[in-house]
């Protein structure tokens, strides 16, 4: 088992819905990440949290709102999304928050926006 | 800006044969790290192999090895004795030693034929 679990595995939502993605890591790591994976495109880093503080936000639209209540949990709140936001959203964690080395990934949430 | 290019969107290999996946990158840095990640159908990304640019010796991990050509900015992955479980999407990634973020390529989908 990966040590990083994501729920739900699949999500279909309308553009006016509000939903949340959840990530939990059981590895005792200090950093957690949200990545977006679109078909045939490189992975895009969205957010980085180190010890529950957001340390990076890669120009992500405000319709994506992260939350890190503690070092083991990470959420991505979604509202008024667009069809182009349909993608696989991957959560990851690492021991070292300073450098994105040796990332441990979850299995992702496949999001479809209708 | 650094870019990572994987020119082969799809590859296939016969079981027990050897396959090489290509990756090139563009950087003005002299000190950096290169990675190959595997994403099987479970969607969980797994670190396969890591190479430090200052090391001339190519990294190996069991059946996985790299051909690192620093002057050519090439970092290919060789999989020997391919197994059905090797079927996955493979991502090449780069990180400058002075940076924190990874830059990913767009991936190569590997099919292993029985």
C-alpha cells in the first residue's frame, strides 16, 4: 500500500457544484503536494504545504482552494470549475519539505467537470 | 526555463526483451538531478531511479538502468528483461540543485506484450 490515500477515486461534478478532494498520508512526512495531471501534458505542481503552511502556489486559479489542517491531511476544495479542469489530481508527500525529492504519490482522483 | 521532453508518447516491448525510453532536457544549470517515475494503472506514481548530474556513472536499480549523456542533455531509461508488471506510464523529471520543484515530461506509455 502506498501510504498516501486519496478519496474519492472518481468524481463527476457540474460547473456550479462544490466538492472536496481528500488526501491522507501515513508516512510521517512533513510536506504534502497537489499535482494536476492532464492527458499528454507534464504534471503540473499546484500547491505545496510544509508543516501545515502553504509554501508554494503555482498561479492556480482561486476556484481551487487547498487546506492542510495537520501534517497528515490535505484537502483541495473545488468550486465553479470549468470543463478544462477535468484531469487526474494527484496528492504526494515527502519527508523533506525543502526539496521535492522522493515523492510518494497517492492513486489520484479522476475529476470530470461537466 | 527548464523543459523536459519525452518524444515517444507510446512504446511497446515483448516480454523478456529490452526497451529504452528517451528523455531530453534543456537547462543552463550545471548541477541538477534527474528522475524516472513509473505510473501503473493503479495511478500511483513510483520513483524508479535517480541520477545526480555530477556523477558520471549511470544509475542502476535491478532491471532498470539509465544512459546519462550530460553533454547531449539526454537521460534515457533502459528496462531489461521486461515483465508484464512493467506496463505503465513513465515520466522523466528534472530538478536543478538550486531549485525545489521537479519539472516533468509528458510521459511515455509502455505496453508489454506477452
